[in-house]
C-alpha cells in the first residue's frame, strides 16, 4: 500500500514537471521574441494565482505562483494602443506577430527535440505489414507479410501506427492502399469489413518492431513524429466539430494526470528506461497538442490574437484595442467555462 501511495505521488510529481516544462517553453517563446523586439516584459511567471516566490531582475519580475497549471509572459501595454517606448502596442504588426506566434512554435520545437531523443534511443516503427488476417479485405486483395504501406487514399504513410489510426478516423470508408513489395509499387482498393462489435477493419496487423537509423533518419523521423501528433490533434478536432466525439471524450489536466499515472504504473514494472521513454512520449503529445490548440483562431488564444494582427496588416491600421480586449475577455470566459465542464467530466470518469 505504501508503495502504491509513493507511486501515485511520484506520478503526480512527474505530471507537474511535464506540465511545467511545456508551459515554461511556451512562455519562453513569447519572452525571447519580446526581448528581441525591444518589448518590456513586466512579469514572467509559472502557475496562476498568488505568488509563492518572486524576484525582479533587469526590469522583469520572475514569479512562481500557487496553482501549478498555466503561466504567463506579461508585456507592457499588451492590450493597449501604441504607447510608451517598449510597450507591445508601440511595435510593428510583424514584430507583434512574431512574439505571439513564438509560443506555439516553441512548443513544436520542444516536441521535436523530445522526439529526436526518443527516435535516437528507440528508433521508429516502419509501416511494414506483419500479417493480413484471413477473411478480411487486405488478404483478399493480395497484401502479404513484409509489404510496406506507403499511402492510404493519397495520405503518405511512414509509421505503422498511422495505418490503424487512419482506419479508426475513417470508419466504413473505402480505402485505396499503395504498398511496396520487392521494389515494386502496387495499388489496391479495399472496402472495410464490419466486425461483430461494429468496427470496420481492413485486417492489417502492422509490425510493432522499431528500427534505428543514422543521424539523417533520426532527425527526419523526429520531425515526422511531431507531424504525426499534429495530425492526430487535427483529426480529433475535426471529429469534435462533426459531432463524432463530445466534450465527455475530452480530457483536461485531471484526465491527463490520471493518464500519466496509469502509464507510469505500467512502465515502472518494466524498467526506468520505459518510464523515461513513455513520459517523453506524453510530453511530445502534450506539447504538440498545446501548439495546435493555441493556434486555433479563437479569442483569448494565440491564434485569436494572430487573427487581429493579420487583419491589422490587411487594413493598415489597428483594430480598437478596447474592442479587441473585450472579444478576448469573452473568449477567455468561454474557455474557462469549458475547462470547468471538462474538469467535472474528468472527475466523474475517475469516480
């Protein structure tokens, strides 16, 4: 029992470390580009709420706050029209765009670095067919063990995981599969077969083994890993918009902490190296996810601010900062309400 409690506490600590690193890296992007453009950063903080620790250095207050989620890079005159020298509003639209876009971009950079580390240590999973199941479309079309899947309905495939994910996201759809065998390219069209549990499958079991490559392949597959998680996030958002999934299927901080806890518990039984790799994988997922979500053109998010800045470039003048601020405030309240709903859903799942 004591070991279980210790494991639970350690998994929560790991979750907080992962969250903190992702948030710090995101805000660091805003911070560095603000400094590079001569914008005064009033406060750089990790967490939300009252300050626990705080120190001012070179005109910026660095703070660690009570609530361990979130963070901020507060810039002088961020929601005001052009003011004093060093204020956010006094800089050109392009300079402000670079500052706002830097946060999500830094999340993608963090995900890339983590993915390169994993690819270098473990390798990548090539899209090699392990088995074509009897009585399913793939086998009937002639696909065999050892074939390499390269495309599905025009989408390029590099990883074994992409095959099953494509089928999951396109249930019931006819799929044109391109594959290679002995240097020759073959194309077949497959109509998925419905199983007793209502799923539509092609009958493809992919190779679960990992392959290591040189520096070039490590960098390529590190970048591709980030692209893979970006695609997963976008596909999930598409399903949410179409109503194929609901809010109950989404997870907030509580759900993520629970996922990290379960992954840690399973991994630690294998080895500490497995813990390291799986936690790094979760960091890639969360960092890429945060980058994508922040680029959505919604008020209060970085993407929403970018919309106003792009409109400013097109119009040649800035939109009234008070009106823009009101739009972002309304968006923030809506996001907070959504977070409360997701938090409640996460708690109910745990119960």
